[in-house]
C-alpha cells in the first residue's frame, strides 16, 4: 500500500524483526468466499497489513479483518498477535501496519495523553478521530461494543440483593453485603476502585461505606470465579469478556457514567484509506454487528470452549452473511 523500504523494520519480510516489538500471527486464517462482502475492483494483488494485540478479543477481531480484506481481494499480510498495546500502536504510527481495531478510550487516555474521559461515546469517538488525523490515522465509525470496566454479580444472587441492577443501588445494601473482588491494578488506579466508590457515595475503609475487609484483591481470572462462587457479591469485569455469559453473571449498570468508553473502531493508515476509501463501506458492513453480547459469545468460544480465533471469526461472518466458507 505504500513504500516500506524506508522503515527500520519492514513488514514485507516473512517474519518481523524482533527489534520492532512485533511478531507474526501464530494462528491460521481459514479461507472464505464472497457473500455480502464482495471483491473491490482493482485491489487484486495489493498488499495490506493487518495487526492486532495479543489477547482473545483482539485476535478474533484481527481475524475478522483478515478474512474481510482477503475476501475483498487484497493480498493480506497477517500480523495479528502483537504482544502489547505499545508495539501495536508503534506499528500503526510508524506506517508498518495498515489496519487494526482499537478502543476509543485507549487512544484518548493512553495514546493521546488526555486525563478526562468524555461521557458521550459518540463525542469520545469524534474527539479521538479528529486528534488522530495528525498522527496519520483514520478512525472509522465505532461499534456499539464497549469493552470497559464494570461490576457484575452472580445472577442467582440478584433477587437476594433486592433485585439490584445498577451500581448506585450498592449503597442501599447493608454494609455486610457490599463485598467486592477486584484485580490489583484496578484497586490502585487513580481512575479505579476508590474513585468509583466515591462516585457512588461510598468510601473505602469506612465502617459505614466499604470496610477494607469487604474487598478481596485477586488475579483477573480469579475475580470471575470468585464472583461466580459467591466469595464476593460484586466482581470487577470487562464488559465484553466471554466469562460473563459462560458463568451467567449479571453486569450492573454504571448509571453515573464513571467508567470511560472503550468502543471498538477500525483504524486505518490515512495513506491507505486515501488510496482505498471503499474500505469505509467494507468495514461499515461489519462494525454495526459488533455488540457486547456478540463479543462475549465469540470470546467465550475461544477462552472457554478452546476454539481457534480464526474459526470463530469465519463462522460468525458466515452466520451474518458476510462471507461463505471456501
């Protein structure tokens, strides 16, 4: 899509140099045929590089992009499974990667260095989109899916807790029922557990708020299991995590909008998008289909059922009529 010879680490090579901080995908991508996604005229044989971070949701989204672009006729270089947000970001801003899925909150707070999240998700996206043009990146419209922080309760305990459905209702419970499981990072973040409690009128360490003995600090995976087993009433979760569905957890509404928006958007090098503006229509067929429920289901198929991200991506795209299996 552009000249890569000038970059220190060329993605034209079969394997990325380890000094770039990137690595090649380790999972295959199954073949597909056109359905709603049709070949784009004039792109046959043109190279386009797709990247992703190395956690489940990103691997699935990366494979969805690879399949879509292959079906559209591009010669796709699959660089999904990059270890970490920083190397993935560097690959984009350095012009080594043409397309990745990224989160609006991650860009706003981490990459752009802003400190105050924007409550309205569309306004958050628009602010990121406009700021990122200076970095040579084009953000296409986001999905409804929002992979942000939340608190969940085991569904069988909802009635016992007065039919609780929102975080503001936690303060109405007896103190002994205000029990939490959180991961260590969230417990110590300046935009994490303590300010969240304060937003909802509770103080950590206060005998009439949330006593410290009411809080268990655990590894991320252990939080889900502990919440499901009733070790605490409220567990910190990520809203698109497949274990929410698999363990039948109920996510509480963040009714005071404390947590930032992390809506998912396709991000393209502006140079690549300028050459192929039809990519907006291509991803416009996919993005509106991505909801929290959809990503929870797809993530669970990998994390819980042990399926391959590429297979999960293809089967979902087939079910939505986007492509056919080859």
